[in-house]
C-alpha cells in the first residue's frame, strides 16, 4: 500500500494520547480493492503508527475458552458484561501480552493487559492471578483454542481522540484446520465517545464500507467449530462472504 507513504509517522506522544483502553468501537468491512481509495483521502487528518520501519504490524492471537466454549456462547447470546481472554503476540515489536477484553453494558470496551515473555503461551501463576482478578471465569477452566492472525495498519487522528485499525490477511486456525479471509479488510474505529461524523467514519461510509457488529473470534468459531451452533451469527457470515467476495 504505497499510499501509506503520504502519511506522517505518529509520534510516541500522539500514540500515547490515543491509547483508548476504555472506548467505543465501531466496525466496518470491505473488500481490499477499495482500501487504497479510502486511505487516499485521509493523509491530512491521520498519522500512521509505525512498527519499527514498517507501516503494518503482524499480530498473532490465541484465544482461551472453557471446554464448552462458554465465552463464545456468551458473546453469541449478547451477554453484557462479557469477557474474552487471549494472548496477543506483536511479532514485529517482539512483545506478548495476556489480555482480558470486556464488553460492558454501556457498549464500551475495556481492556486489561499483562506483559508476558515474547511468544509465551502457557499460563503461569501470575497469569492465572491476573485472569482471576479481571474475569468472571475460573482460570483453571480455560484451555487454549482458536488462533486468529492478521496484519494491522493503525492510524491515529491528528485532531481528535480517535484511533483506527485496518486488519488484513486474516487467517484463523484450530489444530490442523485453517481458513483464510484474505480478500477482506476489517476496520475498527475506536473513539472516546461515539462520533458518527468523524472524518474516518464519513470516509468509510462514502467508500461503501459496510458497518456491522463483528467479532473475529466468533467468525473464526463459525468457520472452525461447527459443533457450536451460532445461528444468530450466520447472517453476518453471509454478509462477510458477500463483501469479501468469497
């Protein structure tokens, strides 16, 4: 995406001011063929977050759940508050974190993080204490399950408290089962308060991106765990396939 060369690099101070660990999230999906067109109208309003010398970062995620997929089922039912437990590896930064992500009754997302040794995926004593402190499920009930990997481009607004991520090259796996959705882009606009007419929100809508509530974890489960019935999620999968042309 050569168009990213038009963006200034975000300073560490700007990135810190847009951390938004407690936020409102709005998601959009679109085919990768219109991605450059969306970016081309944003360079004067946003800065790109660099990962070393790269304008994109590779993420690997391992989700933990109970044997009967309690967190997945809670998400499917629309339970609030609900929590997901995952380990996220930032490959280009050489960092790993254990994260508990909570969706609250107010529609806000809150995330707690614990630093781990890079690429560690076992839950030691400190990790178990962290999960117990921030989750409503016993950490001893959690087992590693679904992996969700993608490449992320992150922009931060120069003028508003807003951060935007664009996830591409999405690949999900469980054991030997692997599925790819690499023709699509998932955009997530993260705001301190919902602003439907921000520069980014308008640019996405004008380009034909489709706004929808979406979970990469639920998407992966729909593809990889057919034994868990996610009937409410099927219309979203049909929409994703139409938008991604798969």
